[in-house]
């Protein structure tokens, strides 16, 4: 699956499992958070990615990390 | 004729990648390439600008702002770009074009034919095809000015081939004097002598989503990235743009991507944040934690990297096929691909 801050482009090109990353300059992090909070965020992003990998999806499906 | 010109932060002179987060702004008259349009006979009344990252990450807000200005100005034509091979800028141009088109404003853009902005425009814009870099500026500007002038003054525009723009995905039935069989033979004979032409453009190939992984806990996962993450010093010289290669690096014994040992050389975004912690591009530390907890079976022993900047679609597809042909025999069942 694909983690990107620009899920619309990924969907247009035909990527099927797309997860919105935090930002273009740091898709799997957030420099405005304290180290511990950022580690938690990265873990949540990867957990959501794993959830998407273990879920059947239709074409061009994009999820948010949420929480 | 009232003409509005849309530019990103770089062409509006606000800065490079570090200014990519700029909110939309409105400037009187022509800026940067807009002056070239004026020299080519298209006076610019207002320039609108937005940072590429701001547009990509706050699209509804950016569009609302830009469209409300368009509503006040009521231009006869909108020119977006030229955005050449830039994906984020092209996407912003195409999306703005689409929305302006829905409000009855003719739009001219200019970018490479496989820029995501072409799809985003959904046929609303007359897009002049360009090369991938600013080197195309000199030829693009007169072509844009010509088309924009036509559209802005309500003159009819001919077919894509006649007037030098990309097909907009609109189908017009025409009657030809020769039947299909004769045209097919003529096209084949032309192809055999090196002149390839087509009556129908090909669409993107679509891949069916693979079924869900049943048991993540026994699955082998691989990390792949187009964010240009490489060992410090880029020892194998990954090109920072127009890359013709991807690279593979070992992850055995590596628990996290430390800034001392890894960096990003991607020329398409501001890498300072990522270079303070490369796990912000390739989330190795989090994957290792989840691997230790048994949430996945194992992480594949290598990660794969390239820098996706002005990468033609055909080249990117080739990279994907080549990487997949290593991952599959190695027993990898799932991939997390990260990108900007």
C-alpha cells in the first residue's frame, strides 16, 4: 500500500490502497510533536497501513489515519 | 480582455521549496513568466499564486480562496503555469483549471503529457504539451499566449493537432472518406517506415487490488520509497531527479534510520525536516517495533529506494516491475511504499 500526503494523485493513477501521510515533507512523521508523541503518531500510521493491507478494498481506496 | 495568471511560489518569486507552504496570494499585474506572456502579446491583469505544498495539503481551502478571487475578477481567460514536469504544481494547475472550467472560465495550461495535472483537469483546460523542465519555457509561452488570446476573445479553437494542445478526452464523431480497414493498413505501413501515429490514445492500465493479507503475523513485509532516502553521502549516486535507477540497501541489524547514517537526496521537496529524522520518510523504527510485537511476521532484509522527480510514467512502471520481481521470489507478501 502507499503512504502519501497527496492521496488524490495516487488514486487517479490507479493505486488501490492509499493512506494519507502527514505532510509532503514528512509523510510518516510530524516535526511539530514532541519525540514521544511523534513516535506514537508514526506507530499509528504504520498500524493503519497494516490494517489496510489486511482489509479487502475496491479500486482506488484512500483512508485517513484519524484519531 | 481580462486575464488571470496562476503561478506557484517559485515562479511567483516567493522562494523555492522552503516557500512551498505559502497560502494563496493575489498580485496585481504580471510576475515572472507572466512577463513573458505579456511579451508574447497576452497582457496579464492579476497573478494568483499558491505554494505547492499548501495546495496539496489544504486543497479545499486553497481552491476556495482562489475561486473567490476569480469570482471577483471575472476574467475572460485563466492561464495556469506552465508547470512542465512538476507533479505538485501541475496537479494544482489542473485542479484549479477544473474548478474554473465548471464556473465557465476558459483555461489554458502547459505541462508534460503524463503530468497528473492533465488528469486532474478532467478535460477543462487546453493544455499545451511541454518538456519536463524550464528549458521549454521559451517555446511554451508563445503557444500559451496564442491559445489564451483565442479563448479569451471567444474565437473558436480547432482540434488538438491543429492548435497544439493535448486531447481533452472529449469525443467528437467525424465522418472520414476512408473506411477503418484502409486507415489501419495506412497506419501500419507508416509505422513500418518509422512514423507511428494513433487515432486513439491509450488509457492507464488498472490493477485489481490484491486480496487482504489473511494473517499479518506471519507475513513478510517490505519497505519501498520514492522519497529518495539513501545512506549519508549518497554513495551510489542516486540521481536527485530524472532518475533512471532504483537502489537496494540492507536493513539487517538496523532498527531505525538515523540522521547520521541516512538522508534524502530527493530534489522535489524540502528535505530538511526529513533529514533530521529519516524515519519520517521510511517508518523503519515503527515497523521494527511492530515486528518485535509480532504484528507482522518479519521485515524484508532490504529496502528499495528511488527519487520520484519528473519520473516518466513508463520509467516508474518499469522500476515497479523490477522491484516486484525481486520481492516476490524473496517471499515478500506486502509492501509499504512511501512517497511525497
